[in-house]
C-alpha cells in the first residue's frame, strides 16, 4: 500500500495562543506539515501550493474574500473573534470550518479533523492540477474599482445591503448623483445573485428617445410599423432568466411607465404589433439621479410604479462624501490608462493629491476618471489642477441667485501653489453649497444646517466667514 502523502497547511494566524494551539495539533498529527506565510500571502500560496489555509479573519478585512476569489478550490479554515457577523461572512464565503477565539484544544480537533480527513481522501495533487487556478475573481463585480463599497463603515453598510438583497428576486432602486457608481452597485447585485450566469442587460432610459424606447424594451413584430421588415426581440426578452438594469428610469415617459408596471407585476408583455403576450422571467434593477417623489408630485412619474420599484433602496453617496477613496481611485485610473495609451506618467505630487482630495467632484467618479485619463494623455499636472480650479469656479457660478461673494478668480499668471488652488476651490464649492441651501430654505439657518448635516454653530461660523469675505471685497472695490 503506497505511503500517504503529507498534507501542507499554511498557518496565517497572528494571535499567539491560537497559533500555538494550532501548531501543536498539526505537529501531533504528523501527517500535516506547516507552511509559514511570507510577506505576500498570495505569492506564498502560489509558490508553496498548500493543501489548506488556516486564516485569521478580522473585521473589515478583505483578505478572506480576496483569497477566496483568487484560489476558489483551496479550503480555508477561518479563525475569528466571537462575532456573529464574521461567522456569517465566513460561511457565506465558503469557509471549510470556523474556529472561534480564544481557541479551545478540543475545538481544534473537532473542526480540523474532518477537513484534513477529506483532503487526505481526495488527494491534493488533483485539487491543484484541476481546480486551483490563481485568478483574481472577486466575490462581487466592482468593475475593477479597488475598495469599491469597502472604504468606510457607510460603504460597508451599503455593500451588506447589496449582499442581502442580491440572493432574492426583489426589485432594487439605486439612487445617487450622476457618476457615483450606480451601475457598479447594480452589477454587484447581479454578480452575487443566482442569475449571475444569465444575461445582464442595460438600458439607459435617458439616452433613447421615448418613441423608440418602447420598441427597445419590448421589441416588435414584422410589419408593426413602417420599416419593421422583420421581428425584433426587446431587452426584456434578451434578459430572460437574467437581470435587466434600467438606468435613469426617472426619464421614462409616463405613457411607457404603465406598460413597465404591467410586466413587473405579471411577468408578461406584448411586442409592438403582437396579438398575444410574451412571458419572461426577469429581475429588474433601476437607477436614478432624480428625486422620484418630486416627479410623482409633478405628475411625471406614476406613483404605483414608484412603489413597485422601490422595494429595496440603495443610496450611493457622492464622491465628496467618500474622500478616502479618491487617492485609491486616482492610482487605479492612472495605471489603467497608462496601459491603454502605453504611456508612463509620474505620480501626482503630495500637494496635487491634496488639492484633488479637497475638490468637490460634482461629476463624481466619472469626472475623476476622465481627469486621470487626460493627465495620462497630457502629462502636465499643473494644467490638470488649473482645470480643477476652473471647474470649481464654473460650478459655483451655476446659480444666478448669489447672496454671497462672486467666484474667486484664480491667478493663473502668478503661479499659485497647488495646495492653495485646492483650498480655494474647496472653499468656493463650500460657499456655493451653503448659498444654495440658504436660498432653498429661505434663510432658515437651523433647517439649512440640518440638511447640510453640520451643526448649527458650525454653519453660523461659515456664514460669518462668508460675510467677512464680502466686507473685504467691498472695501477693496471702494478703495
């Protein structure tokens, strides 16, 4: 009878007592060799090819899902604090077993023995040769954006909502300003759902004229109208079994909303010119940057349709409220477009990065991506920061009603420091936001503070700074 091959377990546990207990158990078995992690655990796995990873899992750590995505068939035993959320997350990611800190010796044997027995029976060589392909497959499709929905407790809460609703067939309404990443959220819902192997079909309701949108969504029969020489399936049929993403649904004409409501309720629709209905099984995700409640009040959006699509709401905050993501996104986009255009550009200086982090980004992630693309093409960071300054001034001057000072003219010829440009742009955007809110609330400062999500005292201090700036400009103009 051939000798049993010794298994190899990568022990990546920081807790000293837990590591000692696990190491003692592995040595006592004698059929398992310990592999110690190097500086890069992914390189260690690829080089050492262990049969098992024993990994300490901490709150907000992305290491477990990253390993689970990169090495899909490799068993991972999780060591974690006694937190229910961590246990749930480990189970969701397919952990082979869970050991709770502090580890009891009897728990080590009861949890690890079945895993090792299974490995010994299956044979590790088959596992590596057939299944263990080190491809970076994420747990959810974030369209390549690093740290998307993992950068802060607020974004993590949104991700948790997405993960919970993804496994259902509920309609999801994704809300947020233009460019914040609503499609990323929709694709995450899709990639985590049981429909992920089926089609994902996107329709931008704002980009298609109303008279064409109906045929785009529902298709048409031959002869349904002049020029319809052959039948054409619509997006609902193309998405059958999968997911249909209706972007900018707030722009859909009310006459078409009734037909959409029908298919959402009954799962049936009629092609243009058809005599019978077509049944489909489609999950619908919707996105909008409009305030649908206001459009309902204005008669532009059906109230019954609003309640039908608003089963679960995911609100994506603007980039100015996620400033800790900006530097990560900048590096990602520069690396991406350096490869696309085959150009190498130096990283932004510290002052430039600070100016970009302070900039309000009214166009959100889309604006940031386009700016990084221009920088790769142009290669001049000074020009990029001056663009930011100009955009900040234009954005603040968009409103004609202005109870505060006129926009700052940035002195390009005097070559101001990048840091100063960034500070001025941020202050100008802040003044503009305060200005708009005061006008909207008719100078009800307590209400303005509540809606701006700042303290009443902080808002009064900002208004005082604005008024002092106005007085200084009045004195200069009078002299």
